[in-house]
């Protein structure tokens, strides 16, 4: 019996809740419970066409926007130079082409119950015939996603309409402005990138003399070879930037946005391939349909970064783009807060032996000089054909003018060029007076010499110091493997 009573009690509570919800839904259009409510199934209460409009004013009571239409073009009444986005405004006005009422409340006793005693939102349309149609919009009805409205001076009839009309016409001025897109730039086309701040400059520069093809100059003026993958990652971030919002189409108020003395200026030099207009015109004049010629031209992207807005976004002015926009601080800070460390190559000196004129290895005060030579070799009879008379060549390696085993040398050099650091030190620590090993690389084209000395550091690491002031800690086991390959090479050479 007790179980049955419990079930009955729960069922009763559920039924009561359902009845209350049903009551609220049925009477949501009648707030005081006394007004007469007459259900109207989505009947049209207004139908206005854009072509018949001469002007439209809308928005919150204290922030109305007014647009006028002349020769099928809309202008902001307060500033006819304002760049109105014609399709966006037309799309907004199309919502007045068929305004539907979900319910009609006849002769409401208290307009204040519906937020209509002093409506805070209104839409006023003046037709080309001079006739006005006014929509006065009040409170929301969240139960049915609607809002209350009356037309013109007929406040004795309140309509419950879809709240989309209200939210759509509460847009800001720059929601209806013709916006520019962030300049299109491909990351692979950038040749130089620079950030200027009051306290310094950060630069990524394409440099054929750098072993990586790029250099990075830090805020302190130090220039180092830059890892190409890190450079590419930064350029991808730059090319992915986008405007968050349009703030002001005028550029005579830069000071209020912090743009007369910018926080930072980002400059990117890049190239763009364009069609040669002169060749195209020549083809048209001659009546030919020859292939158009393409020309590579130099371009520059300049972004001035100012203050932050209330949402934390940066105000920016981009050369070639009319007006002031914002860009997300999250996007920009990844560029503005950059430093030299992520760009520094983790390899001790990753260079192909083919790019060297020679390699010198100094161990136990003995210098071993390694070079490569292409030598002619005799072809076997099986390799020769009647039409083949060219002499074959083979790449051989020599240490101190003595031929060495190619496989053993390449096994050693693979360890040399593949040596990667675990961490980088900012300054030179105390080390032994003499290194255990020194390797000198001589660039074939530039003649530049890079010296790398290996010092025992602690139980886990060796320290490498080069003549470019790089101090790297490398795994002791990796160095031991390299030394083992070297010992094998030297042992076989001395046999």
C-alpha cells in the first residue's frame, strides 16, 4: 500500500507540473490575465517592399539609424559617404515584406506589461508616397521566442511576433558597412618580415648566405640562421589573420585608437604574380589569342597596431585598406610576443657534405682533412654498349690525400650532420681548456668557415661551441656514437 501511495503521489506531482506549463504557454500572450486574447495563426500584419521605401529609421530609442534611398541606392542620412553594404541592408529590409503575428491581444489594459508604454525599439518606414509605417517593439516572450509589437498609433492592438525582427533591427551601424577582407597573402611568397616596436625590431629575412635560407634578428640586434620550418609557421599565422570587426571608415581619428603612435608595426615584403596588362592589350589589338605573360611584382603589407578595445581586440590600420578594424589579440599576440629562440636551429651544423669544399677533423692535436673527388673508372665489358662511349665517374673520399672507405666515412658524417641539441645556453659556461674534438666545415660557394668544438660538460651532455657564439648541449650518447664511427674510420685508414 505504501508503494502504491508513493507512485500515486509522484504521478500527481508530474501531472501538476504539466498543467502549470500548459497554463503558462496558453496565457503567455496575456500577462495580466484579464485582457482578451484572440489567437491568430500567423496572419500577416504588415507587408512592405524595399522598392517602395524612401527612408527607414530603426534601432534602440536612443541610437536610431536612418537610411535614405535614392535611385535604388541606400545612403546613411547623417553621412552620405558612409560605405553602406547594399546587399546587407536589402536583406535586413526584406524582413518587413511579410511580418506575421503569432497572436493578437485586443485592447490590452496595461501596455507596460508588454514593454510598450515607452517602447525602446522601433522601425519607422517612410514610403515613396510619403506614408509612414511604424513598428513599436517591446518586451520579449522567451517561452515562444517572440516579442510584443504594435503598429503606428494603434496601441489598442498588440501583436506577438517572432523575435527575429527585433534582434535583426538592433544591429550596429558597422554591421551594415561594406567591409574589406584582410589582404590575401600566401606564406610562401614572403621574402622579409619585420616587427617594429618602440624598444626594438624583430626581423625574419630571406638570405641565400644562410645555411637555412633565412636569418632571424632578435630584439637585441643579434642575427642568427633561422630554422625554415619556424619561419614558415610564422608566415602561416600572418597570412591567416582576419579582421574581427569594422570600427570606423574615417581615418581622421587615429589618435583615439592609439594609431598615431602605434604599439607595433608589422611589415611583410612579398611577391605576387600578375598578368602583364601590356601583353594582354597587345594581343587584343592584334586579334591574336596568344598566351598571356605573367610578371612577378613586389608588394608590401603594413599593419599598424594600436590600443585594445573593450573586448581585448587590437585596433589596426592596414595600408591599402580603407578604415580602422580590429584583430583578435589572441591572433596578433602570437606575432607581437615573438622572440628569437623558436627560430634557432636545433642542429649543431646540419649541412650536406656536397656543399663543402672540405672538412677538417681535429682530434688529439692531429688534423684530418677530408675531401671528395669525382674520379674516372673503367667500365666493365658488360656495362658497355655499342652506343656508349662516355667515361663513367665515381665519387670517392680522401683523408689527408689517402683514399678512405666511402661507407665508413658517410656513416661518420651522418652522425656529424645529424647531431641535434637538447637545449641552448645564453652564454658560454666554464669549460675545459681544450675540446675533445673540433670539426671545421668549409662552404664550397662562400668559403665561409664554421668551427664546432665538442667539450665534455656533465654526466649527460657534451657542450658544443661554434664560431658564431652558439652554445648547445648535446646528448652524450650521440657524441659517443659519432666518436666511435670516427675511431672505426681512423683505424681502417691506418691499416
